[in-house]
C-alpha cells in the first residue's frame, strides 16, 4: 500500500481516529454509537425457532410475543410454566384468543389436561395474529396432548411415547457404608433408599445392624425413552446378607391388582407392624441398657430406649400406625410425642426441635408419616432422638421385639410362586462380591 492510499476504517478504528483528532470528550460521546454499529454489523443472523417465555416478566413476554408474530405466517411460542401460572394467564400474556381456550375447556377429554399445570414444564403454542393454530403439552412421561386446528374446529389427540424397560442386577459388599457400597457398584441412591425403607426396614436397623462385610444384591428396572435413559424404576427382587443372615424379598402384584407389595420367597409380607428405626440412616449413640450411667447426672440409671444421633431438623417417622396420645413438653424428654398403637403398645419420641402438623393430640398417623424433627430439647447433650417402645407400660428393647408379618392370601400363592421363582433365578445370576452389573432380562 502506498503512502498516498488511505486504509479503510473499521468501526473501532474509526472511533480511535476520532479520539486522536477530537480529543477525549468527542470520542467519549461518539464511541457508544460506533460500537452499536459494529455490533449490528458483526452479530450473527437470528434463526427462526420457538423461544421460551418467562411469564414472571410480563413486559419481556409481551415483547417476545410481538417479535415472534410475523405478517405472513404463523408464529410458534414455547412457554415454560412458572409457579401459580394458569392457561388463562398464559393466553392473556401471549395475546391469544380467550374464546378458543373456553371452547377447548368445554371438551371433557381436554379440560383436565389443560388445567393441571406443573411448574417447569413446557407448552408449545402456534398462532397467527392471536388465533390459536396448535397446542402441544406433555401430560405424563409417556403421553403428549396435541391440539390442532382443522377448519373451524380442533382435533384433539394423545400421542403415546412408551417407556422401554430393562431389568438389571447389581451386587455389592459393604466396607464403609451402605451408600458408598451402592455407589461403587453403580446403584443409584433411590434404589438404596428403597432397599432400606421399603423392603428390609422392618427386619434390619440400618443404623444399628450394618457390619463391614455385609453384602446385598438387587434386581431392578431401568427406564428409557427413545433410547435415552430416563431413570430407575421398581426394585423387583433383593437380597441382604447381614451378619451372615440372609434376607430375601420379591415384588408381587396380582393379575387382578388386589394384592401387591414385597414378600419373602415363601409368601410372607415384608411389611410389619413397626419399623425398626424411626429415622433414616443414623447412628446409635446410646443403646437400650438397664444399667447405663447417665451422661448428665453420672448416676446409674436405666436407659429405657434407643438414642439415634442425627443433625437437627432430621425428619422423625411414626414407627407404626396409631393415634397421637400426647404431643408437647414432657420433662427431661423435652418436646415429645407419644403414639398409642393399640393392644397396649405405645411408642415415645423425645428431644424434638419441633412437631409436624401430623403430631396433634387425638390425630391418627400412619407408619412412616413424619411426626417431628430431631432436636436437643429437654435433658440432652446434643441433637438426637430418644425412642421408646412400651407394652402395657413396660419398656422393651426396640431392636429385639419380634414383629409379626402379614401373610399372602392362599388363593394367590400359585400365581406368586411362579413370579417369585423367576425373579429369584434372575437375581442369582448376579456375580457374587464383584459389584458388576448383569443384564438379567429385557422388556
């Protein structure tokens, strides 16, 4: 380039020249305008695609709706449902015809699917100048509501997209903790919680009874949709070897749907009248001991229950069905709840930080229902739950009480055994002590 030629100026080099020629003030006033021109000349061209609308910012929604509406063709809007949103509000915000919404709501096969919105879900609307052309909303994991205009009416369809189910087995050996063993074997936390709470929680106290060297196997479903993993499904069979004692369970649901739950291989129900522990995965800080030295007074004083150490606020569950006999302040127990389970059996839960709404005098509670939260009220040296089990006023060791099981009705035994034998055989294919996964079956 010769010295007589003047190089072309980019927007930014032009701003710099202005700065040199006119000084700080002029350049300072001019630069934002030049920068805006540069941005317009360099930004990528927008593509035509549905845009999400945040209904919590009405001005932004109105602006986005206006931007999407075109002179010549329909516009598509994808809306993410916010808390307390309704379709009426969505239609108003997007400037859509409310008469169309009223027409659709009059159709019984549509109304429920339209009105029960869930925060976080997406609804896709197509319209032209405010007239609705189509609406799509996923109403469940496997079904999508599709509404489309056909002339002066609307066609309504439910498009099914079923889940594919795969059965998988794992085996794990406990060295440090149940969760760590599960994690190393590739077992998800929800599956582990099912083992502890829904299957073996009546036979094994997972705070007191777990030992290094214990092993467990689990056969469960994994769910996929269009080839993508969705999540884990039902646990179908499980085995837990605790201190050398083997516990086994299988899921059974009768063909008529009247009987379902987890049962031992011989048909005894896993569910019992009482849970072994009213807390999930805690540690025992003090056992049932008639001659324990009290940690505050130092005197020999019977410890008539079990203490479970846990962080303040940990939920406390009713160990069995019953009626709240007492809920309030009770001496050294601090905030306490007593539940009457009938047949002379009561349970006590002490040192709570606060009560749940379920823990009111005279109110019925179900097994596993949260009645309060761990605290350190009363004569307590730290956050924990004091739990007592009494039979006609006599304290019993909760860890040793024998709980009766519910039996499978005899008329279902043949159906149950056919399914149980298949599940047990599949679970036996899981390699022992390796933590490796084995695909037992596909559905």
